[in-house]
């Protein structure tokens, strides 16, 4: 199922504020989450993302503003009757119960017959890849299996919105990457709105249709993953999403849809206006990602721009090597990445190199 921005809104935030005494946790949150969207709230610890998630669930009352789900205001609506369900970071699995008892826990007051409930449990287990695990003791499951049980228990109630509070943080790297893919497939299969809270930038980029980056109780930028990565609207967002090189520059001129800058170690370059977010009164710098810089080997020619450099550090990762390079005889150091393909040597500290780059890769922050 491909995400479309034309879908109706499932969740709306209208000038949402939340205070804890004098502490202003949420500061005028506005935005929408679409029906069937995989949406992530991303930010550092204490930025307000979990608080915002809990206002959707009804676990936190807002101080002012409005939260709407499926067009209806949630003011005064308790958590247990909202069309949402949550998977917690700890999973909250009952260790004294079997897997099927855990999954069917929310059906205790359901008017369906015992046979219908049992069938619903089996369908939920099959949906998350745990067919045949119903009789197993919950305490005997692995971390990944417990996470799937928590998902099945939440999905069996068929909520309109599934809320995920850092559900993968307790898993090891390999299992976390596997579960990211499985969650994407599951969300597309069931077609309901998923809202994920995470502080892991890579996780958000991999899984989301759109991402809201939050700092200090505010949404700094809300966009699709590619826009956030390639066209961040501020230096702060750029620095938080992945790795970004920041190079001091001087703004030479600005006319029409062009901004000309002189970047230290790169020289003069004209940028399109879409490469220059609105000014924020900061010291001007241009940013570019490590993968947009390329080392030129003997016989190679730069397709656009070329700058001389000296390697200061080499970081080998197996599939990739990262180089820290001083540009153009200056003290400007950038990190660039090169894939380790057959026949491409790993260079050494002190080697003189040629660095290719494209003006299109630059973003101006000022």
C-alpha cells in the first residue's frame, strides 16, 4: 500500500499545549497524521514526543488546544474508549499467562463466543508470525517474540490508530533491523495508522511515510524522510538527522532565485533558492552529506566540481570507509564516505586526494 497525501486526516493537533506546573512540555503543536500513514515522532530525550503520543492515547490531558481523532475531538474522552491502542516500550506482557491468554486479554468483555474469540486470537498470532505459539508460556519467549505478542494483543481490538512507544529499543541491532521491516509489512497489511515514537534517526527514516522532528516541545520540521534528509529546514534538524558536514561561508549576493556564497575550502558557488531555507539569524554555513562527496582515483574525472584535500583520519566499517579530509589547504575538515567495492583501495592518513562534489548537494543555513 503506497502512502498518499490525499488521504483524509486521522489525527489532528490544533495548537496543543501541555504544562507540568511551570514546565512547558508541549508548545503549540499543530499538524495532521493521515489515515493509514506510518508516522514517526522523532527527537532527543525530553523533547516532548512521548508526551504528545500519550495525549493521543488519552493518558495525558492537554492544557489547551485540541486533539482530534477521525474528525472527533478527544476532549473528555477517556483512554479506554478512544479508537487507539498502544504498544509500550516494555511490552507489558503478563509473564504468568500463555501467549494466547496475553493476546486475548482485551477480549474479556467482548460479547463474542469463546470459539469466536479463540479464532480471533489465532488470526492475530498468524498476522504477526506466531502461528502455533498460543500455548507457549509468555516468560519463555525471546525479546522479538514478546514484541510480536504485544503487537497481536493491540491489533486484535482493531483500533483505528496503533501507538508505538519505542517498541524496538530493547532489541539487539540485528533483531531491531528485522523487526523494522516486519512492522512496515504489517502496517501495510492491516492498513491502519501507526504512530511511532523513537529517538533513533535511522529507524524513523527507514519506517516512516512522514516524520515530525521535535525539539523542546515544538515540531521543528514535519516532512517525508527524503525531504528531511536532503532539505532540512534548519542547521539543528540537519545536525540531528544523520551526519552533515557544516562549512563556514560568506554570502556574496542574493538576487531572484539564486544565492551566491563563498564556502571555505570549496570556493564560490551559486545555489538555487530551494537550497536556502528561510534565514534564522545564524552564522552562515553550507551543509553537505558525507555520501555527496567522492574521492577521485587516478584516471577519474570530476563530473562537476573538484577540490584538493589531505586525509586526516580513516574509519573502516567493512562495507564502507569514512574519511576525514582537510579541504583545499584550509583547516576545513569534512567527512566523506566511500563504498568498498572490489578493486577500490582503502587509502591512508596523510594521502593527498581529489574530492569531487556537486553544488546541488549543498544546503545554506543562515
